[in-house]
């Protein structure tokens, strides 16, 4: 039974106790790997807390539910599209659709159910935020094909995974988009950095089956590449904060997340099979630190 649990699950004991079909559906939506929805949720928090309207816990609760459901839906869609490729990669060959344990028909049904949960969340938002949220669907639909046509699918993923920043902001205010654009650009660089670290796990298999990734493109310059993208992340976040609140002390709020990213790069070891995954997962804390910075900057003096 354990050979049907993917290697990087974070909740192996829980997943292994589920009956076969619920276990497969949970894995298909990556419920066993919450890092994905954390990384989708944190940009939502950035937008909400930077807006300066306080904690907004009820709104964040809905956005968290949406992040879990839509990240799950995106993963199901990705696995349907990528089933043939997943069979050729050691880390993904055991996925439910690729292995044949879940049919594509059932996977589509599960996808629709998760999207209905996302629709419920969408209906809680005001019209402007709804329109912006729906505009992301084209990006989401195109993402699985990016690894076939560009060495930088992580850049496309960055546009998708940080869309919640725009949604959270638009729910509370509809101005100062130049500051938000800089922070959004910084978030894209953040995703390129951490997803390059994640892609280090699959470099050999990806090269064999023809999947493109930034980790392959950087080759032996991964440390320099990730450092550059993380540096651009902090610089763009700093620019966005300055455009929002031109105060040197506001920029100091970024210091903890900058230190965390420097730690990631300094301790990254591509030759250690477990190290890249651990560094990638540590970005849930990077997101938390940036969210705290947004709260401080957005609500200072409120």
C-alpha cells in the first residue's frame, strides 16, 4: 500500500490510513502536500493586509478555502494533461492518473467538484475582485503546456500562483496599482526562485523526457540564478512598499524575509536529494514573513 503514496507527501501516516479511492483523490488534489496551497494563499494575504483594512480574518478564511480548492483543481487538471509525461518521471509515475488508479473521467468529475467550491468562494467577493479572479483562468489552463515550449515555465507559474495578490487587493481597494504591480513582479521572481529549487529534484528525468525547466536552463549556475531572482524579489517588493509608503522604516519590514531567502541560498545543496525539497517547503515561512511585512506597512498608523 505504501508504494502508492508519492515520495514527497507530508502526511504519509494519514494518507496511508485512507481507503484506496479517497486516498487517490486526496493525492490527486495534493491535499497531502499543503505547501502548494500555502504558496497560493500567502499572496492573497499580501494583498489583503497591504490594503490597510486590518486583519480581515473572515475574508482570509474564504480565500484560504479558495486556495485549497483551486490549487487542488489546478493539480488535477495538470495531472490529466501531463499523465503521459508523469509516467516517464520517477517522482511522478505513482500519481493516481499516471498510474491508472484513477480514470480521467473520474478525475474530471473531481475537478468540477473542486471548481464548485471555488465558485462558492468567488461569490463571496465583490464584482471587481470576481472579474480579476476569473481572468486568471486562461493562465491556469495554459500552464501545463509551458514546460513543453519554454525553459521558463516557472515564470508562468509565478503569474498564476500570485494572482490572489490582485484579488485580495481588489476586494478592499482599487487604487495605487503601480505599487501593487511592483510587488506582483517581485512575487513572480520569488516563484521562479523557489520553483527552480523544487525542479532540482527532477533534472535528470526532465532532461530524458524533454521537459523544460529553469533548473535545467541554469545548469551549474543554480545558486547564482536563485540568488539573482531572490534579490530581484526583495528589490521589487521594496519598490512596491516605497511606492505605497515612502518611508525608510517601512522598508525595514522586509529584512526578516530577505534574511530567510539568503539562508535558503546559502544552505542549498543540489547534490543532496532531500535538501532542495526542504528549502522549497521553507517558503511557507518566507510567505509568512512577507505577509507580516505587508500587515505592518499597510496598517501602520491606521
